[in-house]
C-alpha cells in the first residue's frame, strides 16, 4: 500500500464525470461516490476541513488509496455509483446516505407459472430483468397494470406442486388472476400470457392496444358497460405508458461495448453494459499470457469465453476492431439469445464515443494493474517471505493450520485449512469428526486429527505408488512445508509427537495468543518469536488462524443443526425424509398431523393408505 502516493495520484485525476472509490489500508472499499468532475471532487477530500461532518473526517484519515471510473455523464455515474454501493456495502456509504438502488421489473421465466415482480437487485437466477428505472412508483404501477391485463398470479405458491392444496386468493375472485393455483389454466395457456407481458415490457404495445380496443367495443355492443369501462381504463393506462416510453426513448437497445488495452505482457478487456439505452455498469477482465497475441485474437478469445457463460446476450456487441470468424460468432450468439445479435465496429457518432470511453477505462485499469499485483504480492508472497525470514526456513510454499471446536465436549470436530503462496486453497480444506475422544480434551482431539491426516497421506502415497500414479493426484498426499498450530507449546508438542510417531519431518510453529485470543507471536524451536503486528506476515498468520477457527466452527454448527432437526415423525416406520416433508407441507404442524384421520392423511400424494394407517396408529396407540 505504501507504493500509492496520494499527492501524485491526485494530480492525475481527469476533469470528467465518474465514480470514485475510497479504500483503507486493508484494501477494503470504505466509500463510493459520484462526481461531475472527478478532479475537483476527489481533491476536495484532502483539503482543509470546511464544515465537514465527523464521519467524513474519520473516513479521510483512513484513506490509503483511491480509484475511479470515468463515465460519459453524471447520470451514468449515478447508476454506477448505486450498483457499486449495493455490491460492496461500503461502511461510510451506509452511514452517510440511503441504501437506495434503482428498481427493476423481474419476470421469473424459469418457473412453470412465471410472475412479474418488483426487484432492486439484478441476480443471475435465470429470470428476465427490465430496467433500471428511476421511479419505484412507476415500476409498481406498471407491474400492477401488467398483472391486471394478463391475469397473472402474484402469490408465492410453488406451482404446479401446490395446485389445489389451498383456496384461491382474492385476486382470483375479483377476476384479476387466471387462477393457475386452481388448475383452471394450462401451463401452455399461461405461458402465452407471459409472452404477452414480455412483449409489453419490450415496448411492443400494438397488439395489446388492439386487443383491449376490440374487447371494449365488444362489451359495449353487448351492453356490458361494467367490463367496457374496465377495458377502457386499462386501454387508457397502456396508452399513457406507451407515450411515456416514446418520450424518453433514445435507442432503447441492449448492447455491450467491449474495449481492450494491452502492453507487452498483459491485457485488460473492459465491458460497458448498456441496457434500454442506459449505461448500468461495467466490468474489466484481466487477460494473461497474451504477449505474442494480437489484440483481435485476444478479443476473439474473450468473446467466446465470456459469452459462453453469461446469462444475458445483448442485441448488439460493439468491438474496437473486427475479429476472426465474426459471422460465425454472430450466428452463435444469435442462437444463444434466440433472436438476432449484431457485432459491430463503430467508426463515428455516439457509438464511437462510447467505445473511446470504454478504451479510456481499459487503459486506466491496465496502468493501475501493476500496482495491484505488487499489493497482492505484498499481502501473499511478500507475507510468506517475512515468515520465512522470521523462522529461518526457506520455501514455505504450502502451510496447513488446524483447530478444534466443541461445546463442553459435544461433537468434537477438527478443521484443516491450507494456504499456498499466501492464498487459501479451499479445495484442500478438510474437516474431521473426532471418533476417539468423548469429552473436552483439545490435545487428544488434535492428536487424532493430525494422525488421521498424515497417516492417510502416507497410505495414499503408497497406494498411488503401487498403481504407478503420480502422488500429486492424491487428496492427502501433498504434505505441508509448515504446520501452524492454533496455540503455543502444548499444541506444538502434540504435533511433534505425532510427526515422531509417523517418522515425518515437518517444521511446526505455534500461534501464541494474548489475553484477547489474538496472535501476539510465534512459538518455534522452543522459543517465542515476537512479530510486528503491522507487518504483512503477521496479517497473513492472523488470516490463517481466523480461517481455521471459522471452518471448525461452521462444521460444528452444521452438526448441531442436524442433531436438532428431529421430530416424532422420525420414529414412524415407513416415513422417510420425503414423506416427512410432504406431511409438513400439507398439515403445517405435528399437532395437525396428530389430529388427522386416516382418510385425510392418505390424501397426501406421497402417503399410501397403509402408511397413513401406520401414522394414525402411531399417534393414537395406548403407548
């Protein structure tokens, strides 16, 4: 973090609108803000206090570095700011301003009977999202109008599973819902209504306007003035929405703008996401091993990899230059989207300006990336080197840490976490349920955990060797370069005892704690070594200690939860997990099941009459 010179970086701020991000010494985002002029706004934080509140003063003292994203307008900066705040929940944004996000209209198309919902989050959940919109009230009015026009459900029932289980809601009786929960409409017919709603949200109002016009006239001719008035009001509302949409429409297109910046070794691809004609966000992707590849090839690889996994394909993909097989890529994207997708290379006008803006941000990311790498190395590889120097050991590529968790000896469990090159390797984490220790004896528990882990590794190595398979393919075969024990001399001695019993030589280090259970030093070779609490080495040790403790606690909690999820239904022969769930779904409580007759119990689809009799007899027998 010391490489970031705030005074020098302030001089580089552009006189352009955008979003700025303040980070502390731990690289945590503290604050996200927007600015009409980034140069003036960000510099203002570092001038003398002019009527600022104490919270802002406190934040300024903690700023270790800042970064920024250039946008084309303040409105775009506003949307970006809100997205970043929602994603990161910065500490000082929570204190200083409302946690407001722009609303979306969400259509749960992955459900058998989809719903149209209000949402302030855009998730990758296979739903269709429309927005963002500036007015929550307008969004709610639009959703209400769509539900009335198409008779869509608004309930949270799981359909078709819950069809016929409960009475229909008031909307059904008011003829504002087609009643899929009653089985009154098929899935195919309901899907046609959803397709109409999607057309409406896409701005295709012609069909629904004509349909409402025809229904209004037909009702009027039949002297059904009540329905004629209903259709008239709906028609009027649709026309208002259509007119507003027309007035605010510039292009109303979805497009991704992809730009690239590269040097001799690295490349950054920047993507701007434009939805309904509005810039709603951006993302950058760091590309490695590109020194010999031209930019067009890097772009091609990015497009193929990124759009193979993203849930949303825009109508237009804008690139800074043509790529190989562009027509084939277009066809592939069109097939994935289900409608025509265009790949374009803008050369003039507004699209070219957007491309230039994306390219500027790509250059900014690339220029700062070297600094990020240095920071990361300081937190990881640099921290490992500090530990190596402190202990006098070289080559600490892999470190393992262990912890024990229990409550008064209940469900003793152990955890093993692994760090390689200063970073957690979660695929190698292991958890142990203690088998040989009944009471609260951490030393005995640790002895079992270490013995099982290392013995398993020895046996697995031998087995792989016999089968002529490389030892790297085993799950326990890779031994650590250093074992970190969550304690001092006692824990270290237990580990050394296990290593001696198995004939293994691995350095062992204890994390000595103070009265507040925080690491104050390392115990190695019968000596407590003090460590600078401000150093990256100390921070890494603390992270490893906390991670081992967290992993053990989570496993212990999961075992406790499983032991507590037990009811009288578990003791009934023939009633397994799926039947228990079915009973609780239909009867809501054990008492309702107890009071049900054999006939009522057998009405549950998963419960045959013989099982229903067993359940009834269980609750009504004399014993």
